[in-house]
């Protein structure tokens, strides 16, 4: 009898709430990530916190680190509607998002994370990129800005750029192309597989941003690090399923969109203060040799790599019927603005 009374009371409350317009359907989005919580995901952690706070818990982001899909399959998962939000990296599947890879070209001249955010957001709103994402039923929400990559490795440290010849290095996109022009053997693979590949001797080095070297334990298998090679970075946006976004109430949509700037500001502060400030002391503690190349060598590398890589990328996109030159010039003009 008591159970019946409580059920009736609950129904009365729900009916009254509906009549007064106070019922709000709770919404939970599943977010597909990989690895573990780290600097690379701090903007998503902050976004989830802000969205829940602004909606009084009615809209929540359930962050899953590897439980929903492989990192190379997140774009497909969004397209299929398997989850509502995901982090992707363009270089993991360049054939699926060719225009996004423009930001992975070597030596673009991006100087800091704030500039990376600015040029990324501009690119994401370009009509050609919007159309590219529409093919995957996806909309880009925000970038995951990363500093310039460098190489960590095992064995004899390179004394000059010529010493990269023959070295097998985990690298993707434009970074891989840059290293290939030095004679290295770029080997693309997901970040989660790199440590095992180094342990087995399948590769001698890995190209990552500092946070990833710490997160994926490449430091434990290495004895040298390049301090200033800076060949480029990867482009890893956060995307959402278009249908899921449209199903959101206007309040929930506003809560999501308005939280992006603060989430990105938190990310940049966290990366600069919590990751970069710890990086060199960590290398020193582990007695990892720092390899620094001369300005003359780096200048030679840029001449050798930058413009040929850009022209090759433009030609490839043009052959696909895509506005490669327009996108490249758009990025360069944004950076020079």
C-alpha cells in the first residue's frame, strides 16, 4: 500500500511539473576518448564540468577513455551515431578528412597554443571544411591545441639532421613527411601502440608532444630527445554528432557552446603550467640527452621540406577536386593576420 501511495505521489508531481513547464528531460552524452586523463583531454574534463554546472546536472558528458571505440575509429563512430562526441586526430585517417590535414603540414609557423586555437577555429568554420565534416554527420566543436612535436628515441643520439637517415620513427601526417625527407622511416601508428613498438624494436623513436611522451611512457624506453626540431604538430578536434546536437534543447545547446571558450582557456593554462614546466626537469631526472640542432641546419630543413610539402598537399587535394590551394592560403593568411 505504501509503495502504491508513493508511486501515485510521484505521478502527481510529474503531472503538475509538466503542466507548469518545469520538467526538463535529462540528457547524457557519451564521449569517446582514448588513453587516460591527461593534458590532451583537460578541455573535455572542464567542458563536462561546466555543462553539468550550467544545466544543474540535466546535461552530462560521460567521458570514456577507450571504452567506446579505438582512437582510429572515432570518426566512424560519430558518423554512425554510436556516441555523441569524440576526439579525433586528422592524421589517423587523412583519406577521410583530407582538408583538416592542412594544419598538419610541416613548418607552418604556429608559435603557441593560443595561435593554434585561433587558426584551428578559423579553419573549422571554413565552408569547405564544414562540408567535409557533413559527410560524416559531424560538426567540429573545438580543437585540442598541441605544441610542436619533437622526437624521443633510443640508441645513438643524432648529432646532425643527417643522422636521422634510416631511423624508424613513429610519425604521422606532415611530421612523417618531414622526417622522411631527412631519410628517416616514418611509421604511422596509434599513440597507444607506440611504447610496445619501441620495446620490441619495431621503431627506434617516436614523434609526440611532451604530454604524450609522458602519458604513453615513451620516456621509459628512450635516452635522447630533440629540443628544437619542431617539424609540426597534429590536428585533433573534438567533434559532435550532428543529429545529437540538433536534438538538444536550446538551453542545453547554449550551455555547451558557451562553455567552449572557458574550457579551451583552462586547457592552455593547464598545458603550459602543468606539462611544459615539468617537461625539462623530467628529462633531466631521467638523464635523457638533449639534442639541439643549429640554426643553419634547421634553416636547411625548412627549405628542403616546408614549401615542397605544401605544394604536394595542394596538388593532392586539387586532384581530389578539393580547394587545396584556397585552404592552404587561408591558413597562412590567418597566421599572418
